[in-house]
C-alpha cells in the first residue's frame, strides 16, 4: 500500500548514487536519512573510508548507507557496492518498524549492490 512507502524523490539521492557508481568519480559513499517521518533525503556524500561514513550515523534516527569498495590491484580493479540500513540505539520503536518498508522505497533508486546489511550498533 502506498501510504507506508517512503518518499525517496530527493534528486540528490539519485545523483549521489550515480556518483558512487561512477568509477572515475571520487565520491564513494552516501548517507540517506529523514526529513519528517517518511521523506528520505541525502544527508551526506563523501570520498572517505568506511569510518568516515559511519561518523555520519546518528544514534536517534534510522539512516541508510551505500558505499563502494575497490578491490584488486592496479591491473584489475573491481568495484563492489554495499547497501545497509542503520537503526541507532535511541531510535523509537515506531521509526524502527518502518525501516524495512522504507528500505524497499530506497531500493527503487539504489538498485545495484553485492551485499546488504542491517546494523544497530557501530561495532
């Protein structure tokens, strides 16, 4: 049903996704969060490592991350992509319950990834 879906129409999400997918672009991660209860917005896109990405995760709100890892050597570089949801320890139960449905909305934009995860703590 439509009402439970999230609004992922923020054009910056699609743009950041394209940037992360583009091997010649240094942007290698994005973080999506909320503006209100159901509107997903791009909160961050950057060129750092995974630790930089997780530094943008909030204790009290669900967020979603997407990042590129390049493996191999200079002869044969391969990019792998990972998508995850984050539910911090202080996220309210109701917001937590919506994450799987909202993640599906976001996957209409973020389509390609090798692996997917769900995290609730930074460890």
